[in-house]
């Protein structure tokens, strides 16, 4: 794992040296309660000497939607944000799997009301190394949390708002204290919603099943990719629908998916073993085709990848 900080971040329209990107400590209060962000990954392809950023346009389009929903003005086009991200990967010479973190938040909050509409936006994009665990042997034991997932009439679950993540954090801490690896949250109707910062999928009788977009889940880009790959590459029937808690217990396979989670197999839920307690066959197949689409080890789904252009440059 690389522990050195990157040389630059993108901050309010400029490539800014790491040590120069400061704000005053008094901004810590209300500035990020309405903040929205994206988690985006770039995957290094050693043979090509190239970093591919995954579904960059869709992520920036979602950031734009999220900003609209929290009333933060966006001073840049989606194309400008894409260009900024690619340029940042170049100037930081990201020759390893990399996590990109754009975050938009309220600027100059010291004198401002936290719920005002006339606000200025600060926007930053950070990079950090984040190795993939795909193709590995990760196995998680999950527990249904007693905390319910936020609902559409409380806060907009489909938006990547920082405050929403407090919900998953409480759930994750609760089950962690009980000795589990991860949580699954039910929504206010008692139906399966999602994990902390990741979507839930299950396999039963050869079908891939996942809670629908009105189950209080994030409109997840990874979830969309997995559904497309399941249908188009593996020919697996897909169901997006309301899911009951007990369906997880009797499933053949269960996993979480998300940009950070990638594909994270769950081998028990509430101490009910899933399948034979090992990573399932379809989960493994999805892991394989998902990684191929991320790293450009095959040429399909090229429209999902933005090559950074590191192959054209010699490392310093």
C-alpha cells in the first residue's frame, strides 16, 4: 500500500499542491452536512501501462443530480469534471489502482445559516491508492441491523449525500460490536434495502435478484454494471423487485456490490449459512467478468472506461 500523499488535488477549478489546499477550522461545522460526493475507481492495466477510470461520465452525471437535490450550485460542466479527473490522474502519475473522491460542499459557512439557499459551492477531487480485492478470497458474515434504512420521506436515499452515510455507519458499528463483518439494512417497510455503502444482491435458482430502486437504495452505478454483465455476458435472468429478509437466508448466494465494495461475497446472514458457506459459482463468474470490464483485459464495454493516457507518458 502506498502511504505517501499525492502531489496535487483538484480544488475549485485548479490543480493545487496538497499542502496548499487548506480551509479554516471554523468551516468544520455545517459545511459538509449537505455535502455530496462520488466514489470512482481507476484500475491499472500493467500490460498496457494504463489506468482506466470506470464509468467516469455516469459518476459525474450523478454528482450533478445530487448537487441539484441538495441545492448546491455547480460551476462546472460534466465534461470539465471528467477532464479535471483525468488530468489529476496524470499529474499524480497514478500507476496503481486508484480511488477518486470528488466532493461538493458549502463554502464560507462561518457567517451563513446552514439551511440557506444562496450558497457558494466548494468542489474538490482527491486521489488515493486503493488496491482491488477482486479475484481474492474475501468472505463476509452479515447481520440484519436494527437500524432501518433512511426512507424517501426522510432524506433522499438515492443521492450520494454524506449525511446519508451516518445511517450505514451506525448499522456497521452495531453489527461490528456483535462480531459480524457487515450489516444489511431493512427499509421502513421491513424489506431488504442495502448494506452500508453497498447494494445487496442474491442468487436463487440461477436468477440474480436485487432490491429495486424504490426500496430506499442508492442509484448505484456498480449495481447497474453488474446487472448488465449478468444479463449480457453470463445470460443470467435478473429481477429488480422488493426482497424479503428471509429470502436472504434461503438464497444460494449473497453478495454486496459497490465502487468500494466491488463484489464482496457474504457467506452467512444472521448466522444462517448461505449455500454451502463458500463463495458461489455465479458470484465468482460475475467477479471475473466485472474485473475484465474494469481493467480492460478484454475489449468489451470500452464505453465504460476512460483511459487516462499514462501509457503515452514515461514515468518520471
